[in-house]
């Protein structure tokens, strides 16, 4: 069974840092691109960042470029999101998500498994 | 960024009714579109990808279609477990963007 379990959220002051982790199990982690997707309270979904299966490529939405860093440790089957210079608008539930590999074996930018989410609140 | 506009924002329907939700892309995204369902207090679940392909384990009453830059999700016979918020997502260009959601309730 595929499982994605996030940890590391909580309350943090503006301008400070926080690191999220996502422990993966039930699949071959190093075969899959992984992503973080966030959801502000009572709002819709917003893609944050993606990392390729081998960690060689990373992609970010503009609002987090230079502040957030996505990384992975394939030996530990764990995904990370280092969030620096946090702002109130970063307040959201952050989901770890797996990119779908389709029946043709191609990596896609759809998300077929999601963690339960971790809440990050940026407030003084 | 590509804007994805969903309609309606909310919808009330009866059991066994046919339900259709639409998503309008601000520019051509081809067939690079997915639909997700999010039940209250839960994580999103992939329903359909590539406009028409059903994700693993998703009931066949769900289907997707496209007309130009307008995409539709159809539920052929609404069930209680279908209640939730539905989101579309484009995978054509970065940043990947989602629609604002359609809240589906039982009448």
C-alpha cells in the first residue's frame, strides 16, 4: 500500500524557517518524481514544487523561488521542503504528492497519491 | 500562468442524477488535464487524467471529455460517496495550476 506521511508543520513566526518531511513507503520511491502542493485555509489547491526521481531537477512556483528548497533522500525514501523567509501568505496545509507514471511508463505531471497533509501557520 | 476556471462553484444534486462540472482553460492545454475529488477533511484523490483516462480504482460512473479549451467531468449516477469538492488541474505548462473547485452537495 502506497503511503505518504508528512511531518514537521506547526506555528512559525514571519521571516523564520521550517522544514517539512514526507516519509514514503509501499512503492519504489526512486522511480517517481515527487511534489509539494499546498492548500490555504478554505481555499483551493496550489502546486508548490517538484523534484525529479533522481533529484537532478527541481521546479518551483514563482512565489516560493529563492525561499523554498525541495530535496529528497532516496536511500531513506523521504521528501523534504525547506521553507525559509516565511510569510503569512505561506500559511496552508502542505501535501506531499507522487507524480503519476502512466500505463506507457511515462512520467506525468498529475498526482496519483497524496499524503494526509501538514499544517503550516505563519504568524507572530 | 494558465488560468483554470471551474463552473459552477457549487452544485446541489439528487442521488442517481447526472452531474456535469466544467473547467475552462485560458489557453490551449491539449489533453493535459486531470480531475480530483476532495472529500471533507481528506486529501485530494485523482479521478481522471489525460482528459479521459480513469485513474486506478475510480468507478466507471466518472468520465471526462473535452471541447476545445473546455473540459467536463461527468458523474453518470450520483452516489452519496461522491459528495465533496472537485478540482481540475492542467499539466500543460509550469506552474501547474488548479481550478477554484466545485462543491458538490446532495439535494
